C-alpha cells in the first residue's frame, strides 16, 4: 500500500469502539499520518501484513483480550514494526516499563498533548524509543546509581502472572479471571501457585492480601 514520501502509516489496535473512533479521528487531524483501525485481535495479524504499518499503536487494556499478550505476539511475528502502547485504565508508571520489556518501542500517556503523539510516531518509525520526560524520570528512579536496575519482587512475575496478580487484587475469583483472559481455571490456579512461590506467599489468603494492598498503593482502577 503506497503512501506519500512524508506520510506514516499507523494502525490503531483497540477493541473499545467509541474510544477507538474518537482516538482515530484525533490521529487523522495530525499531519502526515495515514490511519487504519483494528478492533479484533483475531484478525490483527492479517491486517498488519496487509497494511504494513510504520507504527502500531496498541491499547494494552483491551476488553476482549490480553493487551500484553497481544503485544508480545505482534512483536514476535513482526519484530521490525514499531509498537507504541497506551492504556485508558492503568497508571502509566506501572505499565510503561513492562511494555518496553515486552517488545514495545514506546509508551504514551492518554493525557499527553497531540503533538507528543506525532513525535512518538516519528521517533518509533525512525527506530527510536519514545517515553515522556516524566516517565523516563520515573523509570530511571527505579535504577541504582550505577545504572543497574534494582529488581523488585514484582519484576520476577511474567506479564501474565502480573495480570493475574492485579485481577486478584481487584477481587476477581479464579473463574472470573479465567473468563477474562480466555484460559481455563486450572491455568489460572497454576499462575496463582507460581505467583505465591515467586513472592514467597503462604497461601491464597496471603496472595489476596498482598494483591489487594498493591492495588490500593498504586491506585490502579478497576478493569472493565
């Protein structure tokens, strides 16, 4: 699919219809962007292959699938395509670093200026990494003076384990978590057992207490 010399192709992946529509229209007001939309994770790979976007803008807090899991799958299948992530629900400082580690080339807060979005797209399309100065500072503060990252207990959790941990903190029972993440209850119980082992927690009650405390401390909103 051909574009102008200075035009960037952007694919917006988001299954919240109203939010995606408004977001896409806002993107189309930015000069130099040719914007495509994808609402379904099941067909996104075919659309990426057809559009060949310079940058994929991915909502990691999608309703019908795990955005983090989709991010990792897209990165594995299309490693040369830049991924810019965002979230309507999550606090940016909690998830920005995780998405970068999972293969994203940037994270943008939904309350940043529109000009920053264009900067992010251009930076990532050129092979760079985009984070706002605020997020760069917060991520830097998590490192030691010599620049070596200081690992916390939560850094030991995989992205899916971290999702299960947060959903547990919001009061989701295993069946409800399984339904949301489209896996079996047995799989969720396996994740919960791994979380307890990695965090040194005694039992399910201890897991619920620590997960609930984490949600309160980070002021993470209830997932939709």
